[in-house]
């Protein structure tokens, strides 16, 4: 009689433990990483009268529709987990002869709202090449998932100028790529 009670108690304790650990393992086996290239974002920077110091170069939202990303990867419902930037660069398009000789450094920030409260820095660059038309941010591998909305997120770039911008405007674009951890739901 005691043996039956002990076996019954063991089953009551062990079955849920085995069930929950195996479900967790199955979810981990089904999870995968997706590389997502952000749409190229073109903008025009109009310099201020300031010739040095940190200036806002760009601030706007960037599309990253999470539902579309899940569907494009064959997942009808799921969770987007850890997400990090794997690439982010800024390139001058026009004027064609302009380079980043006026830029000492830059940094990028992400936020869930247009007020950038709170904001999270995702990367920075120190410009060591005055002839460069493209600067590539060194990324800090921060999980940006808390800052991603359902359809888009807000992004801004600050630049530290080391002199006047040689023109009345500069047309540029931002290229970026994210790495997303996808966990399908069953």
C-alpha cells in the first residue's frame, strides 16, 4: 500500500517536471535567428549655424513590421526575442563631391517613441578618414527588442562636427541590418 502511494506521489511530481522541461526544449529547438535588412532611409541634413559640437543629423521612424517579418519566415504566430543591430552605416549621396571631412564622430540611438524617452544607444563611429563618403557605426550588441513597436521604431543620429559643413545641405542615407531571434508559437 505504501509503495503505491510513493509511486503515485512520484508520478504527480515527475510528470509536470518532465512535461514542462520537454516543452521548453521543443520551443528552443523550433527557435531560429533571422537577419532582416532595414529599408534604406534617405534624409537631407541642413546644417545649423553651429560649426562644432554635437548636432542632430537625423531623427525619424524606420519601418520594421514584426508581423510581416514573422510571416515572411513561415511563422504565422510567434515571439520576436532578442534583437540586435548587426550593421548600420551612413552614406553621403549629394553633393557628389562632399565627404565626411566635417564629421568627427557620430552615434545612433533607438526608441519606441518620437520623444526618445527612453532612448538606447546602439552604436558609434569615430571618423578617421576625412575623404570617406560612408561611415560605419561600431555596434554595441544591445538587445533593442524593448524599443521595437509592432510596425516601426524611432531612430536618430547625432554627429559631432569638427568644422563647418561644406554646403547648405547634404543628402544621405542610412543602411542597417537587424538579427532577430524568432520563437514560433504552436
